[in-house]
């Protein structure tokens, strides 16, 4: 190999092993978060939707 190649050291950081959440940090299952988001969407939609008899069905 050629000794005069322009090779640089990698600046990519190695991915560290994941740590479990700390004791005081809340954890929720994925299905619980999804159910909560659906409920929040339904509540928000009920506030945004305004009934108008003139435009109903158009």
C-alpha cells in the first residue's frame, strides 16, 4: 500500500450501549401512548368541529 495516502481518522462516534431508564423516570408501554394519543385527537377534534345547520350535508 501507498504510505502517502490522504487518510483521515474517522469522526463517526461509536454508538454506546443503551442504558435502562432511571428509577424516577416514567415509562409507558407503546400501546398506552397510542391509546392516549387517539383519545387526545378525539377530544381536540370535538373542540375544532363546529356544527352548522346550513352547511350540513354539503
